[in-house]
C-alpha cells in the first residue's frame, strides 16, 4: 500500500506488491528493495540491501542481525 506524503511524493515500503522498479532505466528489483520514494518530478530514491553490481552476493549482516542498506538516487519508475 503506497502512501502519499504532504509534498506530493509517493512512498512505497516492503512488503508492497511491486512488479518492477527502475532507477535511471535500470531495474533494481533484484537488489532487495525496502523503500521507494518518488517525487512529483519523477526523481527520488530507492533503499536497497545490496550494492549495484553485487546482486549475486549474499546480503551483509551485522553482528546484531541488522542489514546494511544503500540509498540510490535518480529517476525512479515503479510498475505495480
């Protein structure tokens, strides 16, 4: 379920049912997306657990079980 923010941005959070997410035209769904924010102008950020180019490697976990997150900025398109 997406959330509309006061500035007109749309916020998606895991476990929203999203078919695909592209950042600057490249799909980033395989990077384990946690959160997506799309501003009215089409730009925004995608919060993922894996780094770009590291999609085949396991997610790095800290001692307390938390995962490291990476915020990627650019033109975001969400397909539901």
